[in-house]
């Protein structure tokens, strides 16, 4: 197929899922398949399920509603802290949500009672990344308040790492999460079902045998999809890194100066670009732009190709040292970083081709 398109290898996604489930299961850790990175496209969700995950998690309620409309009946968790305005939809479409505000849990309680359902909540604990969650000292009090709410069942606690502050999961901070769980269980005189210890960035602790006993759930997206762990800057060598390949068609191929000619102002996005004078270089323009994906989210597959920059609709590549001969009409392939994956699945302009 000519043109610019995104190829998705469903077998590689299934195999990545199966490998991660295989690593986590002996440690009593359930894997939630996180679908937000690809806007919960049903074909990819099905590949995850075929790989062995039994429960799905997504940050966008719209994605959950899409899956419900497609007939997916699996247990689903809403990852983003709920909006009070969506409480009724949340309790009707998901079984569980991650929470940090008692006011929001009261709204979920009212909506669940009205709908005749019981909604599970996971109280998020902020262990230093400074995104969502109550501070540890407030955990017991918040849980006690939540326990009073009809239609709500506190299933457990969880934490998030690496998404805002870049704080890495360690045996130390996750041991603190488990210690908080033990205190809560003592105060409530009951066992918590879930201690959710983060996402892909926590896998290495499991593989190294350093995950604290007690953590029994991980929410995995990037590892399954891309075989990488961005927070640790790791390629997980037991996983595929090329389940997604973006292929962009060359629309111009010329020798041009490496520095623009004339007075340099701001580009179309308000930035002042910087250039290194490397003389005349072979350059390719591909049919791809920032309206589709940020260039920082792409990794050229061909040795010798460098991404120089992009406007809304054109991406400029330095191909002077490319190891193959290129022509207008040829396509250049890119692997994806997580940022690139997110961008491409929210762009309506990139056709998707599913390989199985």
C-alpha cells in the first residue's frame, strides 16, 4: 500500500502481552491491559486479551464506551481521576475507578446507588511523583470516609510512578505502599483485594525478584505495545519493539543547504529554530507532520536517517548517510516512542493496517 500509514502487528502485541503475563503471574501479580495509548482500537484490545490479560484499563471514558458498544464485556477500570460530571456514565460503564477525592467518591456513591450497582474504587496514594493521590498520612482517614458510602466498595490502594515527576518505582517506595495497606487493613479489620504498584516502570522489579510481597496488580500499556520502559530508558529485550511501524511516503528528495538562507524569525509554532551548518545535504520530505505526530516521538528504522524537524504537514529528513538509495514515492519506516503512539492514534489522517 502506497502513502503514509501505520502498520500494527497484532501477533507481536499478543506475544508481548503473553510474556508480561508470564513474568507477573508466578508472583501473584495481575496485569491490567492499558488501552489508552492506542485509543482502545478494538483489534488491538482483542490481541491483548488473546495474550492473557483478563481486565482492561483506560484513562478516557469515551474509549471504554467505545469498547462496550463493540461488545467487550470485560472488567474495566477508569485510570484517570473521575470527573464528578461523568459519575453516572462511569458507574454504568466501568466496574472500578482510581480515586483521590472524597467529594468525587460521594458523587460515584450517589450514581451507583441510583443505578443499583456497586462500584469499586482504588484509593491512590502519592508516594512522591506528585501527580494524583492522597499523601500517606491521609490514607486511613480517606478510606474510613469512603467506607461509609453506599454503592461504593474500596477494593484497594494504588500508586503512580514516572508519569509527572519522573520518580522511579523502587523496592523502598513500593514497600511503603504495602506498609500503608497493612495499616489500613488493621484499621478496617479486613483484607484489601488490590495493591496496585504502578505500570511498565515496575516490571523490572518483578523480573529482578525485587517487587515487595503484597503488590498484586500492575497496569501495563507501554511494555505490551512498544516493548520499552521510557522511565528507565530501557528496551525490554524479551519483548518486540516493532509491533507498530509508521511508514511515510517521500514527496520531495533534493540536495539543499543545511542552514536556511535569510533572516531567521519564528517558525509556524512560535519557536526560533537552530541549525548547524553541515553544508549541502541530501534531504527528503515525507507526507507527515505535527498535525499527525510530534517528530520527537519517532525513531527512523533506516541507519543514517535523521529527523531534522517538521511543520504541520511536512517532515524533513536528512538522508545524506542513508544506507539505501531512496526515490520520490518510496516510504521511510519509523518505530514509535510512547508519545508518537499517542499522537498517531488521535490523528484522523493516518490509515491503520492490521497484520495478523
